[in-house]
C-alpha cells in the first residue's frame, strides 16, 4: 500500500470521477485506474462501484478513504513541521470554532496567526459543540472551543469562561442588555425553540421546569442562523448565546437581554487533542486563541461573559 495509491483513492472519492482525479493529480487516467485496481487486488475487495453518477465508494472503500485521509494529513503535518526554517514555528493546525463565537474570534485569530506565525497553515472548522467534541476525539482537530467538556483520555480541557444564554427578540420588542428578562416571560412569547437534542434545548428545558412555565413554541429550528432569521422577520422570540447576537445588537437588527430566574450559563473550554507530543504550532495557536478570548471579554465585546481564572 503506497502513498500515491491512498492519494488516488481519496481524490477519486472526493471528485466521484477518475478523469477529474487524474486532472487534479496531474496524471493520466490509466495511472489512477491502475492505482485503484492495484489496491483492490491487494485488499481483495472492491473499493468503488462504477455507476452512472460516477465512482461511488463501497463500504470497504469508504472505510479506507476515512483512514487514508488521516494518514495523508499526518504526512502533510510531518513535512510542514520538519521543513528547515530555523527559528520559525511551522506546521498545520486545525482549529474548531463554536458557531456562536465565529463573529468574535475567527477573523482576529486568522490575522494574529498570519502576522506572528506565517509558517503555520491554519485551518478552521465550525459546528455545534457535540460535533467538535467528536472531531477532537477522533483526532481530526488539534484544538477546539467546546461547551461543558471535561478532560478525557483523548482530550485535555482548559476552562476559559462561562457564557450566558440571552433572550433574543425583534428590534421593536425593546429588550436591553442591562435589563434581564425572566425565563418565564420569554417562554410565554411566541417562541422559536431549538430542536430536541440540541445543547440549547437541553438548557431551556431544564430552565422551564425550574421556572414552572409551559413554553409557547411556534416552531423548532436546528440552527442559530435560522433562529435569528425568523426573529428578525418578527415571527417570535428565541434564546441564543450572547456572542451569537453581539453584531446584531450593535447594528440594531435585534434586541436581546440576559435570561434570569434561572440564569442559564455554560462553560466554554479549550479542548486539545492528546496525541502525544503537542507540536509547537498547536501550542502557539492555542496561546493566541486564549489571548484573543481574554481580550474580547476584557474590553466588553463578549457580553455577560465571566473569565475563569487559571
């Protein structure tokens, strides 16, 4: 099993075509085909089904593609780390960013790393906390922001701050950051509720039981963007983490206020994959992300956040 064969398998799976894969790999089609056939003969299984829609991985092929991607990424990391660049931090760093924090953190992190560590190949992914945790556990991310996570054999966790859930309403509702809203009052409004299983839904269900209120749910949504879109359209209220609506408050497209009775908070932590030696590039990016978060909270751009001291 050779690297060029694994590269061919992954590229064909991603493009669905031997022709397109050959173009991307700067090879003739017959060379790519030989690499696929050689692997199939070595493993004794078919890796692709040849369909009208293109090359579709079999179950065995999909398993090989998943493993091969990780092998190729690790080879790429090794090359990046050992390039002869004395005195410079180099390498690939894949960071997970919570969706609610993108507007506050993504651009500053990109700019800081580009300025201080030009030899670092920075990659970002965003998703719900549960997905980011899965990617950390699998080793697909080097570090990530996550909610309410504790250290495990596969992940080292550094608590950073506690974040508060806010009631979010149309602009004309007149909610204000300095005037908290009771959970019961918010949930009696026409309310756009996160779908069951969503982390925010779990928190809201716990809070409504404590507040002894039956929510007036008009719709369930599975994304923050959809919740905000419907609130902006005047369909109802919802609840979101404060940084997810900071820009909307600044430009006046929404109104929002912290929830109270009960106050709803959760811890944001930095998770680092336990993969043996932590590369200098990962340490550098982690330090920059922590610095940016502390500065953002310190100057008031992260509403209602409380730093957790080391």
